[in-house]
């Protein structure tokens, strides 16, 4: 059994540090206010990730939240730039039966999910912005997301829970998101880009995109 709580790791630029832009740290504080028991760690180098991932494994926490900088090609720490392939290799076998959430520009894309999923059979989902995102928008979106999803069920969330909340939040904060969910019966991944323009028609059907199992 895993624990329905959030393990947060964060790595920012030196400029961000000087300006105290610790979005992940603030998220942890808010989660504590809502009755959860998040774990928060700050790191600067990719060499620290194996240790942090071992702590994540030992925690038995189900949800991993990563706050950092990224692009359509790389993931950044304070001191490093990591290719998608290298990042996936670092995270190999740590994400089975887990959901992963990224507060990082442009990581919401099918290529990144494919790289990560290839090294983590049985991972449940990956959610990330599909474009650049402001710090204040990221903080507001993720705070509202976690508080609302845990208010519905403090012990589990489903792919449809995630998708519905991201769709609503994209209306409030105009940021494109990418939601990827694993379909165990078909052994396939379903990828959906939730865009600002498509959300203008808020009543369109999402039939066929929901998962019945809470994990």
C-alpha cells in the first residue's frame, strides 16, 4: 500500500533563489494547512536526485511533485541541464504505481511522458504545463488542484479527477497543460493536451477519457 500524500522536490536558478521564488515550498505549506503531511526537499544538482528518489521510495508516498525549470528538450536543476533520456534514466523504476506532477515550463508533451514511462512500467500518470508558465500562476494552479482533489477524496485520485480539475484551472489561468494517463487494460498511454482555445467550449463531452479506478 502507498500513502496518498505529496513528496515535493524543487530546484531553481540562483536568481530564483535570491528572489525567494520557492513555489514548491509554499505548496508544501498549503498542503499542511489542508491536513496533509507533504515532504519537501530542495536540491541544486542532478547528483542529489538518486538520494532524493531513495527517500521518495522509502516514504511510500504516491504523488511526486517536481518544481523546476524545463523546456521542450531539457530539464534543469540549479547547476545542470538534463536531457529527457538522461532524466528518465535517473528516475528508472522509482515511479511504478505513482502519479507525477511537474511545475515546469513545456514539460507537458508526449515525448517527455514516453521517455519517462519507458523506464517506469506501471506509472499511473504525468501532468505538466505544455508551455511557459509564470511562478504565480503555477503556485495558484497547483495549490487549487491539490486542495480540490483531496477535498473530494483524501485517499485517492483518478485520471478523470485530474483531467477535470486541470480543465477548470486552465479557464482561470490561461496555460496549456498536458495530461497523460496509463490505461492498464490496454497497456497503453492516453495523451491529452488541454488548451486555452479548446476550453472556450466548456460543455464539450469528455466521454471515453475517464478512468474508473482510483489510485
